[in-house]
C-alpha cells in the first residue's frame, strides 16, 4: 500500500512560481516512476509530467515544457514539480501518482492515467491574471 500526499499549492499571480511536493509512504519508492496530472474545473484529467524510477528520463506535456521541471529525491521519498511562468490556464487541482511497476518507461505509457495505480488527494493551484 502506498499513500501519496501533495502539498505546495496555492494562489499565485500570472508569471509567478510554485513548487509542488508529493510525499510517498511505503518502501521501494526509488523503484517506480512518478507522474503529475492536473484537472481543471469541468475538464478531464490531463498529463503534466512524469519521471522515471532512476530520474534518467523526464517527460512533459507540450503545454508546460520549458516552464515546469519534475524531480525526485529518493532519500526523502518525494517528487517535486517546480512550476515557473505560471499562466491562468495552469489553474487546476494537481495530482501526483505512482506508476505501476508493469508500465514501460516511455512518454507514451506514462502520459496515460491508466499507467498509475496510486493517486494523491490533489492540491489546488490558482493563478490570477
């Protein structure tokens, strides 16, 4: 059983920055990929970013590439999402998720919500214009 707890959301002006954190319980954190998704009001959940188990590969949605950076600290069982140059369209509830151990480490696999077997409760990000 894995529990994921996100933090770091809040209200920020357009152009500002936030850093989201996701703390994972349980062992073997370093052996699985992690992802971030977001869901705006009235919209479907969408992929934001993912990082492989070894931090060797990172993946981003086109809408955030160059502005967001995903990283992980396996010693702290934590994955981060640094969000810079925020836009009003980035406002959403952000969820972190643990990828299933059976998922292939690739953008095409890790962008799918079905690749993940545990999800956090989400943290709200609001961006004012």
